[in-house]
């Protein structure tokens, strides 16, 4: 763990608190646990995008602050030892340090995310009427069907954990190589690589670099709860996919 990363330090505190408490993190315990982030999480009011940020964060090329409005076509960038936790419409994200992400869409509904580099944890609201959403990384396209997803984008590989819900992962090296993932609780993390390993472009991976507490936090910002308790595991599908 990088002790110089302010977000990682807070995540570590939450993990230690859970480990020593011996209790499941239910709705009644969410507020005091995530109070470690400096505030009790609540659904963001209309017009507010940013829940928390640290370090140097740029939105559309300008330094961000707690009052910055992030739109469905914004470019969000973080530098070393920086992060931003924000919501756009019914979607919410934690963009980690050294990341660059472009949203695309209109009104309050994004229909694409391009993670040029870095790491992001995202939860997505309901799309209706055939509306679709895709995450694009250096090596993969991830079709989203109402879900929570953690994504990393590196020069020659990507990492995708479908935390819960449905995704379709496609290789950019060979778009014919796809995998449909149905996940209840981090069931099928994957690496997507540019150069085949053992003849495969999509490979099994461990669950890493994100937590259930963070998923609970970002779902709260858009008025939802994830389909599990942080210690008790999967309970039921999230409504409104």
C-alpha cells in the first residue's frame, strides 16, 4: 500500500475498522464507517457534482474545487497523490491518482467513458429505451448493463472487475474476442491484454485495489445501496437496472 496516497490511507482505515469490529457493514453502520472520509455520505443535492477531492484535479482543463460542475462531456484528470469522488446524473465515480477520463453524453446521461490511463471505480444508474453505455480503455471495450465496475487502463493491458451486475468485455486487439460477465459480488475480475498469453486475450484476475466500502459510498451519493453488506456478502440484485 502507498502510504503517501491520501485515498489509500483512508481506505486502509476502513478495512482495519471492519476487521476489528467483527460486524457486517449494513445501512445503519455505513455513516460512521465512511465518516473516516471526513463527512457522513448522503445523496448529493441537485447541481452538486463533487463529493470530495484531494490534490490537483482538473475538470475540462481547469483546477477543480468542491463547487465544480462535472458534465456528461467533461474531461477529468488527476495528478500524483490526488483523487476526486463525484457524480454525474445517476452515475458516480472515484477517479484515482494519475488518471485521465473523458465522459461523453448529453443532458445528465453519459453514454461512454474513455479511461485513457489510470483507475476508476464506477456505479451506474438505470438506462431505459435501449440506451447503452460503454467504457473504453487502452485494450478493452466494456459494455455496461446496470452495474458497479472497477477499471484500470495501462499501456498494454486493462483490468476490469464487474463488482455486481452485467458486462460484456471485448478485446480491442480482436473485437471478436468477447466475454459476457454476470457477477453477484466480484465474481469474475479479468485482465485484457494486447499480446495473447496462453493464446488468450482475456484472462482471469484477482479482485484488487477497490473495496465494498467505496462501492457503498458512491452508491449513496446517487441515492442507492449496493446488493450486499460489506462483510456479509451478496444479498439480492440491485433494483432498477
